[in-house]
C-alpha cells in the first residue's frame, strides 16, 4: 500500500458498524464508528458528491449529507460516531460507495470515478 | 450508576425502575420459584397469586383469578381478538379507531383480509373518540370493539366508561387497550363497563419487559388460542376451562410477575391519583416552555397523559432525536410509534418526536429537556 493511501486510511477508517434501526420500508440505519471525528474539511469534500446541510448555529454543528438514491449520513461535527441510512434496494452498492468515498478522502481522490459510480447507482445499473 | 441520561421514553418502557422492584426481583432469585402444581417445593411465595391480588387491588377488580398473565399488551390483544373470533361462528363486525397501535390494527386487519370480520375504523377528533362516534359506527352485526384507553401518540385519554355503556347496551364485547394507562390513571374495573382490560408490565406498572396481561370479566366469550401444560388436571387431554389456567399454559415468567407485583404495590402505595398528578405537572413544565415558540409544533398542546408529540420546522424528527441524544444525552422516541393511522391524519405519516415522562422524572430534568428542545429549535437553521 502506498504511504499516501495508508495515510488516508488512517484519516478515516470504519472501526465498527452496527445496525441501529430497521425501518418499515426496509431502510437500514447503521451506527458507524470512525477512527477520527468528522470535521469541516471532510464535509466540504463530501459536498462535492451530494447535498450537504450543515447547521452551523448549533454547537457543535449538526450536519446531514445525502447522495440521492444512495445513502444519507448524519452526525455532529467533532463526533466520531455517525448514522448512515441505506435504502433496501441499493444497500450493497450504497455501502460500497460510502466506503469508497471515505477511503478516497484526502489528496488525489478520484472524484471522477466516484461520480461515475454514483451515477450508475442512481440509474439503477451499477 | 448514573449513565448521565435524561430518559424521556417512558411511553415505550419506563426507566429507571423503582429500587423496590429491582430488589424484589433480585430477592426472588434466591430460592427456586414456587410453581404451583409443578414442584414439590413448599413454603415459598406464590408470586402469581400475590401479583394477581396486587393488580386486583390497583384496578379495583373483585376476581383476581380472572387476571391473566401474558408476555405484553400485544400478546394479550392477540389472545383476546383471535380468541373472540374463534368463539364466534359467523362473520361479524368490529369497531376500532385510527388511534390504535399496530397490536390492535394488525390482528384486525388480518382477520378482515381473511374475511372473518368486517372492520370500521372510527376517526378521532383531536385525539378523542366520542361516544356518538362509537354509536354511529354500530350495526346489527357489531359484536366486538377494540379501543385504546390512552393514545401513545397524542396523550389523550378516552372515556371508556361512557363508550363502554353504549357498547354494553348494544351487547358489544369491549376490549380496552390500557397499555398507556395501567399504573398511571385511576381505573375502577368494578364500575367500568369493559369486558376485558389489557395491560403491559414494562410501561407505567414499572415491571420488567416481557410481562403483561389482561383482566377479563366473562372468560366464556373467548376461546384460548394456546393449549398446554398448566400444572392442574394433567391427566386430562382437554385444556382446563378454569381461570386463570384457561389462558395460561406453559411456565410463567416468574421474574416478570415478581416485578409486576412489586410495581403494582409501589403505585398503590403512592396512590395512582398522585402518580398521575405528578406526571401532569412535569408534562406542563415542558409544554409551558415549548408553547409559543414559532419553530416548535405541538401535536396536542393539552395532553391528558405525560406524552408530548412535537416537531420542529427545519429538521425531521429523526434528526431531532439524534441531536437530543448526541448533544444532550436525552432519550426520546421518534417516528410513527407503531400507530400509523393517526400519523397519516396528523402529518401525512411524517412521524413525530415523542417525549414521554414517568413519575420518576424530575422537574430539573423537564427544565433541561425544554431548554434542549428550544435551543435546537432556535438554532436549527442551515
Ligand atoms: C397503546 C398501546 N397499545 C399496545 C402497545 C403494545 O405494548 P407491548 O409492547 O407491551 O406489547 C403499546 C406499546 O407502545 C401501546 O402504546
């Protein structure tokens, strides 16, 4: 593994994922523990791929980030644990995308590849 | 141990439990349980009998043997609804309401889809079912009504006495779902025309999860849907018809029953009127602080029970629940609270944030919760 890649993994690694809630429509909310807290640079990076709502008046700020048709993630800035909601129909792809996005966080992330993957999921043929 | 939580999800399950409940359960483990008819042990406490007497006392009910233990309110409702249906030969009409929990709606929907019943769902008005509404829904084939005593969403309390009178006059069997009121609201079953009253242990009776039951006036109207060992009349292959064995087969949940016994005595000693009054005072503290805030919508500004459903204008209910937990360590419930029809009516099925208190909550906790809700409401603007 290249030093840069291993460095990225150190920045944001999933330590543990547990099922927090299963909704009526099959949607699953996972509680995910990351090895570092979620900070603004990460959220700005995410904003490139979807819709970010950040409530900066709150202390600490609350955010929710959605890539339509793929997943929704929410949490408090400065917290290491987040909730991620995956729809039943794209559970596997949504989880994969989520992991790829985190793993690619850092310099030189392949945003084109990520966008293409998002589009595939949204169009229903990943 | 103080985990630093402010617990406001008592309509789901009360927490913490009074220490005397925990102590009684702990103590009951010291010796084998006395299992009537199933053990040679003697001289120990007969917990099911003690619990039946304590519950009979609490609910002003003369026949302790007509108190049946089940797993929870859902189990009780299923036994009663399916048992009534099994005892009734022809297809009949049932009345229920849009306030009901899925433990009522789902068994009835199943029976309707199987063609065994026809179903009328009465529409509530501001969380209340009226006697007139019930009267209007009656048809000659109506044999059963299943209605809640207290709403777990809006915190309204129904006039089961008035409703019961009309149903009694028309010969309709009335099952009242007291999951949200047992232990919280004074109930005099000797005076209330209800045929079966359902309770659950883990809510306002301060028992453990996994114990519940019902009180039944005329058990002959319900066929037991389960048969098995009862510890009595073992040589007979037909299931006993005597109460309470008719509806209690298999080994009891003894720790749960002990918790119910201790919880009922805890409430009786305080006086259920006082418990309700304290809960109402606590609820008013929060309501008072949240009323008039433009960002907060209260679904029922004047609940009878300690249940407050609300929503904020800029966040969905799940997000509010998340923030309350993460920032303030406040536990609430969010979503539909297993009562889908009333949510459809209130806000198109969006769900709410539900704050529900017990008499163990304190005024300080209520002030903290109000402060938190207001702070989130006032700052939640992206
Ligand atoms: C009105 C009502 N009925 C029935 C139930 C089901 O209770 P249990 O979980 O004990 O089966 C609940 C639980 O929330 C309730 O609020």
